[in-house]
C-alpha cells in the first residue's frame, strides 16, 4: 500500500509541474542590454553610476564598474531573476582567461563560479586586469 501512495504522490507532483509549464512556460531571464543592466543596478544599489559595463555574448552575465567608488559588480541571470555580487579581494578567489572567455571563481556558496564569453579577447583582457587590480 505504501508503494501505491508513493506512486500516486509522484504522479500528482509530475502533473503539477506539467501544468505549471503549460501555463507559464519555461522562461529564464536574460539581462538583454546594457540599459537593462544599468536600470537593474540603479534599482538595487543605493548609489550607482556606470563607469563601464560589459555583457557577455549570451547576455546572461555582465560586469559593471561603479563610477562613484570604482567597485565592480558581477550580475548573472540566474533562473527567473538576476543576482549581483560586489566583487572584492575576499570574494574573488581566482580569475582566469582563455581568449575571449573570462572565468571567475567566487568564495560564495550560492554562486561559486561565473563564466563570461565576450565577443573579443581584448574585452576579456581589459576586465581581467581590472579584476586582478581589486
């Protein structure tokens, strides 16, 4: 009888998931543009003025430098929301670059790694230098 209850529960959960997908779809957020990135950071941070910002090729991750204090923020489209991290020497464990790809390892349980693929290696090199200067 326990197996019957377990099977019924799993089928019920599966039907709820299918109904949710049918009603709302499988959507994942994208940063989309530099304007969206700036609006997101201005809305979540008390004082943010963009000095320089860059999106990766898929528009799923970005780096932004604040003109107010020179801090650099990592923004990642994560599920159906965007999350940001203020990058610091203590949070940033490693930065590595291969051509136009920049890989960040973070001391953050919920976001341990971020990979950004840029259009060219010059952009990746510029941001690698900025991150190592933290």
